[in-house]
C-alpha cells in the first residue's frame, strides 16, 4: 500500500538561551491512508515536536536541519507559507491536549467553526453555518444550533474537545494529528472521545496520528505504533506485535511499569525503569537509553542501528538486532 | 443488614459498638458546600456541594484509595483532613476524637500527624528555598529535632526517599518531576506522620517515573507503618497501592470495598463504567463488552434528585429518580445502589 | 446587566457623599478664605464682616456643608462663585467643553498610536521596530508634561513661529474650526506623548501574553494567515485588559490637564480648578470636585460595561446576576 505521509530522517533543532538543542533526530515513519498510527513516549521525547513539524507550527526559534516530510508527493518543508496554509486545517488538521485553552474564549463556537469551513471550502455564510451545525451533530453534541451561539467557557472539557474534533474534521482531511487529545479529560469522557474520533475518521477515511504517553490508549486505538525516546524512534511495530513481543528494552520497561487493573499479588512490585532521561541527550554518543538499560554493554557506546526484526517491526537496539541475526542464521 | 457488616464497609462511628478501638481517622457525614454569590445584594443563593455527607473510616496501617472523576469531591476530602479546607458540616475524628473540639496546641500536634503529598511537586515547593531548608523548616517549626541535628535529620530523610545527600544545597527547579515528588514525600515524612494524604501524587509524572514513586510509597508504608489516603483518578496506580478503595461520584460515596474485590466484582454501575472506560494496555481486549457512559457528570451545584448517577446510568429505574439509595452491602463491600450488579 | 448598573449607581451615591465631605474638610483646613483673598485689607472690619455674613462664612462649618448639600439635592444648585458671582454650574459648563476637546483628542490619538504600535511591537518582539517602540514609550512616560510643553512652545511658537502658544482661539475675530485646531496642536502633542507612552508598553505586554496562548496555535492550525491570527484572534483578547486601562486614563488625563491648561492658557476645567483653589473659591472648588468625582465614577462604570461587551465570560456573569 502506498503511503500518504512519509517522514524521513527528520532532524529539528531549537535555538535556546543555552545554545542549540536538537530535539528530534533521524525520525522516520510513514502513514498509510486511513490507518491509526500512535506515537508514544514520555514528556520531552520529541513526539509533539514531530507532530508540530508536520504542521510546520513550531516557532521561529526552530529549524529543520535535515530530512523530508512528503505528503501526497510534495515535500511540506519546501512549500511556500501560502501553500502550507492551504494544507493546514484542510488536508492535515490537528487537535490538542488542552481543550480548555485551545478554543478562543472571545469568539462563539459557531464563528470558530465556520471560519475554518469558509477558509477552505468556498462556501457562503449560510452553507458554512449549515455544515458547521452538521459537524456539531456528528460529534454528538446536543442542541447543535444553540451551541453555535455559545462561547467556549459555557462548555465542559469533553464538549470542547468534541468541538475541536468537529473543527478538525470539517474539511474531511486526509490526516488528523491528535496530540494527547484526552489526557486532560476524565476516563469516562476519554472513552467517549476516543471512540468518537475513531468512528468519524473511519467514516471519512482520515488517517490518525495519535500522540500519547498512555499505552492503554495505544492498545485501544492504534493500528501501528512508534515508540520514541530522547528524540529518536526506538521501536516501530504493529500494535499486536508491539504488545506481544516488544524488542527495545525501553518499550519492555514501559509496558511492565504500567500498573494493571487485574490485580497484584501481595508482595508484587511494579517494574520501574531506573533513573531518568539524560538532560542533554542530543550530545550523547551511543545508545541514548544505555544509562537506564539493564542489558547495556560495551557495544552500546556506539549508536545502535535502526534495524528490522521482522516485517514491519524495527528497533534501535543492539540486542534486538542480535535477535534478528540469530533468526537469519537459523533460516 | 447487621450493624457489624455496615461497620466493616464504612466503619461509621454511629454503628460502632462500644469498647472497640477507633480507626485512625474517621469522617462522619463530612460536608463541604461552597456558596455561590449572585444577585443585587450578592447574597449566597445556592451552593456547590463538593462533598455532601461522606462517612468513611481509615484504619491504622491501611492504604485507602479514593477514586472518582474531576469535581467528585475527592480532593476536597483530602484537603479537609489536613486542615486546608474547613468543613461546613459533619465531623473529622482523629484517633476517635472530633478535631473540631481540639485545643490550639492539640490541633498543632495533630496536624503533624496528618501530612499531605501534592499532585504538582513543583508548585508545592518554595522555589527560593534550598531542599535542605525546605526539609529542615517543618523540623524547626515543630521543634522535632534540636537545631544542630537538623542537617543530619535532613540527610536521613533524603536517604529514605532515595535522593543524594548533596541535594541539600540545591533548589527545586534543579530536579526532575520524579525527584521533586521525592522531595515532597520527604517533606511529608519529616514530621513522622501517622497518615499521609496523597493527592494525585503520580499523575503529573511520566509512566516510568510513576512506577518508581509508587514503589517508594509502598516501601515507606511498610517501613514506617504509615496509613495512606491515596486520592487519584488513575485506577492502575490506586489498585497497586490500595488495600481498600472508595469510589465517589458528585460529592457522595457510591461504593467502598476491598481493592481486589471491588475491581473484580464492582457492585455500583458507576464503578463498573469507570473500570470499563479505563484503557487497558492489551490490544487483544480492545473489543471487550463494556458500559460506555454518555456525556459529562452533572454540575455539583445542581446535583440530580434521587440517585445522583441516575442521569447517566444505563440501568436507572423510576425508583432511582425518586429516592436516594443508602450505602449498604456485606463482607466489607458496600454500594449505594438499589440494583447492585 | 441592568441590575448590575443599578447596583453600581447605588454604591456610587455614598462614594460621592464621602468625596464631598472629605473635600470640604480639607478645603476648610487650608489657611485663608475667599474674603481674605478678595478684600482689600484696608477696608473697615464692618464691611469685611458684612461680606462674611453674605457668603455664609460665619455659620458653623457643618451648617455650611449641609446648606451646600441641601441646595444640591433639592435644587440641583451648586451655588455661586464667591469670587465672580457666576453660578458654579455655568462656570463648570463653559469650561467643560474645551477640556473634553483636549482630553478626547489626546486619548483618541494616543490610543491610535499605542494600539497598532504595541501590537506590532509584540508580534515582532526583539526586532528593531520593537526596540524603537519601547524606547519611544519610555520617553513618552518619563518626559514631564511641563517640560515637553515649554520645549514645544519654544521651538514651534518662539523660534519657528508656526503655531500659537496659548489660548484656544485668536483674540478678536478668531474661533473658526481651523483656528481652534491650530491652538489644539501643541497641548495635544504633549498629552498624546504621555498617553501613547503609557499604553504602548501596556498593549505590548498584554499582547505578548496572548501570543503565547494555545488558541492561537489552533487558529494557525486552521490555516489562517498570520495577519488574521494576530489582528483578529489575538487582538480581540488583548482588548480586554486594554479596556481597563482606558478607564484609568480618564482620571490621569484630568490630573494632567491642570498642568497643561496652565502652560497653554487653555480655558478649561484645569485652569479653573487652579484659579479657584488660589482664590479659596469654596463653592467652585466643591462643584469642580463633585464634577471630577462624577466623571471618574462614570468612567469606571463605563469601563466595566465595556469589559462585559468585549469579554463574553463577564457578560454571562451579569446575565446570571440579572436572572437571579
């Protein structure tokens, strides 16, 4: 299957008070039409930077230092600002973590929704209003006509996130980037929003890039998963492969450190990953996870290659590669 | 139902037989209403019922989990226990005595026995104080150790929570989120408390760090015979830490029971829905049967009549709309539902 | 909303009463009285006494205040000037127009400079334009009014002889629109420099805060042009704090007018205030003080109403108040 969006060897740098910081390095992945790809990792791992690079929404102090982002055959990084605006909100749209602050407090829901529609869909005021109401109905908001005239403060977090989804899907985009869309919501609302997003995107054939730190959400939603650590992709796999047979020690540690609901034996302890992410990881040589890894050895001082272990399943770890070599040897 | 059974479930003072040891901490019909001021004369016209009659006992040495969604009142309970909120009704009994009747000196002493760990370890630590002085301050204020010994005591606290001793001279911003939470825990431990209210202690932390902090909390509980009230919305963490769990909805307790039992066989439809909504880290289970709630919880300023959950409950009947169910059950597992699952 | 305005007006009454009482006490504590200032000390004591009687200065102080208050409440009468014998209402009325003209012009021009410059400055933070605007704003705040006024008079009236230095119209025959406009230029420049200076910084900082908000990222993610992101989505939010400052500008301008009107001999309230204080013209001082208090309270109330118009959250809380 041909891919819709190809990110290859992306390297993003920021100018900060303390000099240049490379926050994302050698990030590559591709997104197929209609699939849900989860990017999972902890805070500061570069998952949001990756998402915002696709939208080209990073601030002036950021710089793309290498790599390409191909969307339907064009390199987004080389588009003019005007052409990029044609894509934003229209063919690639995005929703954010904080529904409470992501809508402009002084404009009505109707205004903010029709603004997007009129910007991209060449509809007159009346048509845009009708489309907006239709979208609000689709995202399951009661009394959509009345909500058009409401200001964001009158809506709960869950309702606002529904409005954001309506806005993002109004132009039937090819890609929806959802950056921690339910992290700020209660679990019962999270479940509703997730199933709504999934349902609507299936209906319109929109692919989802789901950025999250929650492996539970990944298991519920994703078709494929990318695990990021310290600015790099450390593992990529089909969701079932990843949970059954995680290759990278970081992925394994993450999976084991989630407290599960089925219960614990009296003396059972959570497996935790010791230590924390090195502060200036971009300068580190070798494997960036080595300082927290129980399997680390001498060869981890050089950067492990990002290698395929099985079809569609790659990891950036010497151990994983060894496994694949052994398998090859057997074959 | 027999009195002893209800006592098992909620440990309420009203049903406890005479001569029995009182639990460490007891809430008796605790209530916290916030007035809503409006109108020409700015008089309070209605109130937000953050906590609306909660009776609950925390036994010596146990970890009691308190779960529920935002606005259910769980944090207000925690804050009321450590004295950050003044209840508008009901009693808080510490070692069997009503804290409202305490003298100034006795209250001060009781406060040292009831400590709190906050959600955001950064905003709860004064950014202009070194970790050493942050930890020494409560020792000094309450005269726990003589001044010359303070530094040694701080070293001991840092050892306990697994931070290097040279942290004394550093400032909170120099630490990562997980380390800051360790400082917060050390601060709570400084006064040798009996009960620690942990208010969302790990929800601001990354998954791999959460596990470290949860393990630390569990170790400390054993080592120092601590009692926890563990308030969180992350069900996994609550399940891991708690011996018993209480579930709240809109200012009321809807279910209390032993952790394992409650998660395995929830009685209240809300508990079931909460458990079902929790994303399970296993893709094989993604199409499981579950109760999916619709919409948001109603406002605590205007809670529904009858059972507060009836507006979202898939099993609600006319009875649920009319009258409010009492908390009842057996074997220490009680639910406030006319039709428990 | 209606309820709210009524409540505010009811609160305003005791405030006004308090202001007049305090003013009366301070005024009476100041040495001298209108008769001393007016009368030739060589006049016989009896004549001075007659004058005192006529002006009611021999009554106990509290009676004088109550008389003043009774006339005001029952007849809307502020009395007569103790110096010129003109009715105080008339005096204030004739001076209000020129002052409002001066202040209005300065306010409109000052904001017309400050808002766009503040917005541009914020959206291009640390650019040359930003540094220039911040420096200009600093100068506008820190150069004293009287100094700038005198410097302008020296340059444009004395040296270049381009503009008139005093008054509102040319003596004899003047008074047309163009004439007033020419007289207006210098004092307005001084006040505008001040208003703009204060507000550039304010607009800039409130805009900077808003440019960081999540909803602007949402606006950009929609595909909106940067111009609209700044001037539509950010501006509407930045207006909210700016409105508050506007309410505070009016009392500040009133204070500034006293100095400026004196320097440029502008026939406004400021000049009248100064001269009536010099002459201990009790009734005029009381009238002016009341007028100033009314204007400040009205400005505050208008600010709050404007606040509700630009911020839907506040509009809603008024709506709630009206319903209950």
